C-alpha cells in the first residue's frame, strides 16, 4: 500500500512546486497594471511615457485588465504590479492609506483628485480616511495623456503606488512622468 501512494505524493509535490514557482513575482521586472477600457493607442502612449524612466536592467511590462473590482483586489492581495492605474470609480474600494506611498510631492492642480460627495462618503464610512485631504496624499489623476472616451464620457484614471513594491525610486520617476504635464 505504501508503494502505490508514493507516485501520488511525488506528483502532488511536483504540482505544488510548479504552482509556487509560477506565482512568484520576477525580481527584475517593473509592472504597470491598468484596470480600464483604455484603447490601444492610450496604452501605447502610456508605455512610451513610462519606458523612458525604466532602467534597462528591468523588464518592463504594461498589462491591461477589464475594469472589474474583484480582479483589482486580487492583484493587490497577491502583491502584483509596481504601479496600479484604474478607473477613478475603483479608488474607494481599494484605498488604504497605510499600504500606499505618499505622492504629495507630485501633486499639482491638474492631477489632484476632487472627490464627489458619494466617493468621500464611501471612504469615510470605511474608516480609511478622516477627511478628504487624506486621499490627495496617496492617489493622483493620470493627467499626462490625451483625453480618451468611453461612450462619450472621458475616462478618468487614477494612479497609486503600493508599499509592497521593490523599487520605489523607479515607481516615483514613472508616476512623475504620468501625472505631471
């Protein structure tokens, strides 16, 4: 009986090893995750802006996902992405001031997020913020792109940098390029 179960344990161990290996984040990569319905030309524009700030030793990747709240949360929980860019409406659902870098040094009149009363109410209800100014420190509008539309409405993107990233300096130089005009 012991000899028959041995191959099963070996297969299980191999499967577990492959699973763990596949879930590892590459150390030498810089990933921007976008949760929006941006057209391809907007993605290319964003890649062009960001690429100039990425050291050649890093593999650079921009990945676009549908604007689905659950997917965004899964990516954050799995510590994926060095910069997360999303449709503005998702900010309240993922905002956590303790887990995001302060981006105050990059804030200006053009990229400051003006919260609607609904957004502010949602953030205050979660207890994540005590006043509107708290949000300004950790999230910025991506303002250095052309204006793109979804069903005649302009797409407004916000960017955050989670504290779990490996290279804060690169992330800051990329965010500067994306939010400053």
